[in-house]
C-alpha cells in the first residue's frame, strides 16, 4: 500500500529514481548503440541525435510509456496478475537476448534495492519485479505518490540522459555536444508521454529493426565497453 507523501517530496523521490547513481547498472548498457557506432551508423552529434530521437518516438512512446502506465495501475490495485502479465509482455517485446537480459538484470538489482528504500515487496511479488526493471520503477513511483505523468516524463528523460552519455563516450563526443542533444530532445518528452499514456491495449508495441540488428551483432562484437 502506498504511503502519503507531500508533492514536493514526491518530485524529489522521482529525481532519486532516475538518478544515474541509482545502483541498477544503467551505465553498463548502450542498447545496441555501441555496435551502431562501430559500423558507422552513428558517427557524430547529428547521427546520435537522430538515433535517440527515433527510439524515443518508437519504442519508448509506443511500448515503454503505456506499459509503465499499466504497471503503475497494477501496483495501485495490488493486482499481481496484471503486474506479471504486463511484465511478461514487455520482455516478449524485447527483440534480442541482450535487451531481455538487460531488463532482467536491472530488474533484479532494483528489486533488491527497493526494500532498503522503504518500499515493501512481498515474497509473491519479488519474482515479478526481478524479471522486469520497469515493474520495479512503476511500483516505486506509485508507492511514493509520484503522479503517473511525472513518473513517465522522468523515466523517459532518465533514459535519454543515460543513452546520450553512452553515445558521448562511444563516438566519442564532447560533453557540450551531449548536453545539446539532451536539451534538443527534452522538448519532445511531454508530447510523447501524452501520446504513450493514451494508447489502447491493442496498439501497444513497437519494432525497432536497426536497434534489434545492432543489439544482436553487439553480442559478438570483438571489443566493447558496454554489456549491450
């Protein structure tokens, strides 16, 4: 059951959830970007911005934001059946072994962390959260009374920051270029969240062929910095 948290504190809790210092291993993944740079698909600031923008408009908007909404509602309703269903749905939509393993690995790390942050996790619910990082994020946001729209915006912004910083290291680019990309794409977030939150169940899903190819080929990339 969620506690009652003042709105100002809830906003700060959201910053905690999307912080790069949260020990869930976010910084160890590039989600196929490392191979995209290796093969020349992404090689400069413009290319990185286009890559990230495409992923924001496809997978993030069409899949992750609407599933965050359903996992958030399942947490509010204490509906473990729905929580498990939408967690499995997300894993089924991950198009490569690496992307599925990332979701599980980050899920295990977040599920282990939540009780230490004062968020109770029942024995029945723990296996669900360990299988899906997005489920743990949704549970924490709902428990801390973070409004769904704010949680979704924070989730998307956190993904943008982490993936941009991965690109800055891999290409490589200067820190200023990375901040310019974040600044340029941040303006799209409210509109994309609005669209994602209003999707019906039957249209949830997205295919990102370039990312899927890059992630698959990254599995056997000879030299690499990132796990995926």
